[in-house]
């Protein structure tokens, strides 16, 4: 029989080790926001309840003290019925856990931080060559709970993480309540009348938007080939990695997410997507922001469709250019890619 208690304890320890080794690399503001959200999850505090600052402060101090004792540790193997498995051998682990109603993921994300989670399996589906595992309640997670990820041909969609991420996003918007894509999204879901129901509806509906993006990531990966992941994992420059990931994200959304949403006339989801179109992705693709503004005002989808056609060709070409630098220069490609990131106007569309 699977010892679920031992499994949870082992995965959580690995999460703590990862956090101990990487949390200090975050900016102070991001660190405190993430720790606040993590405290809420770990203590099962309802999203609507105000957090007690003193309690959070004590927990934060205790967590940092625990990390000091774990930082030098190696990750533990995952205990299963058939024996132990490497914590990054997700496929092997899920072969045992999925039939029992659980889903696990162990992988490496941005800036080489390992991520682990264990949750309740809600459903499994197949789209073409991609397996999709959707989880509900999460039993174990680390500091960074990404709502969706693609690993070796499998999409992991974490609805609890998405729900919490939505709450944090909307809580920030509530401080200013400006017009724009976020407000349009919330209006589409009736947030003003019933905030909790709106967030629940968004969690279910926008799970599909996240899945579409990960399917786009898979399609982009088929185009880029295995060297792309090797390039990302070998990057030591954070700015170079941010640029490379933004290029691939933009390509993925031109290939999959936005064409599918436009075809379905999924207006609420289009507003949702643009509400989260920010950072380097947006800086690189100002013409898409302009096309969204035109669509929002007139309802005419042609500017968006035209931007996606141009974007597909542009991001494929730019991604190929980055790969050529990597193939020519190997481990020293970072500096040249970082130099490109200093001249974003020349890369933007």
C-alpha cells in the first residue's frame, strides 16, 4: 500500500530544500508577497480572511530558521510502492500515483529553481501528442506555485494554484481599480455582484486558456528542438533567460492560445489573457497591445488576427537567431543574448 503520509513528508521536505536554496534570490518585495501567500496556503486560511501580521512575522522567522538547516541538503528520493524514485523522474512517479488519484510534478523552472508539488487528480485527457493532468487540492507545494507547466510532453494544470493566483492578482487591482483588461475580465465574470463565484468561474474557464498556452509551448518546442531547453538550463544571465522565455511565450500564444480564443469568440478569456500580458512579453510585442485596444473598442478581430500572423513569423525568426547564438557560442552565449536584451526596440514587433 502507498504510504501517503511518508510521500507527503518527503515531497514537502524537497520543497523546503528548494526554497532554502533559491528564496534568497528574489527581490524583497516579491519575496514578502510570495511568503504571505504561502503562509495562507500552508495554514489553510480562507482567501477572504485578513492575515494577522504578527502571526505571519513569527512564521516567516521560523521558516527562515528551518531553511538554514536544510540549504545544504540534497533532495530525497520519492518513496513509492515499488521502491524509490528520483524526485525529477515525474513520469515514473505518476505511473504509480495517477491510477490512485494523485498527481505529482518535479521539474526545474525559471532561474534553475526546482519545483515540486503533489495534488489531487481531477481529470486526465489527451490532446494530440500532449497528456494533460489537472489537479485540484494541493497536498504539497513550494514557494512558487505556477498554475500551469509543460514537462516532457505533459501539461500540469493546477487549479488550486490558479485560484490563489487569481485572488492575489485581483486583490492588487482592488487597490486602484483602473479601467483596462483586468476590469473587462472581472466585468465579464460578474465580479462586482459576487466576487467568490466570479473567481471560481474564472478558475474553471481560464484553466482552458492556460492549457492552450502550454499546448503552444509544446508546438513551439517542436519547432525549436531540444537545443532550446539546453540553452535555457545553461543560462547564468537572468536577463538573457527572461528574454528567451518571453520570445518563446509570445511564439506559443501566436501559435495556439490567441488563435483558439479568437476562433471561439471567447471574449472573457481574451480580456483575461491581455490582463496578464505584461513584462518582457509586452515590451517585445507592442503591436499586439495596440491590436487588442482596437478590438476592445470596435469588436473587429482583424487587427488581432493580422498581429498574430506577423508575430508567428517574427518570433520564430528571433527564437532561431537566439538558438544560432547558442549553437555557435555554447556556454558563452549568455553575454551576446544579454546584449540583445539591452536593445529591445530592435527586437520588438
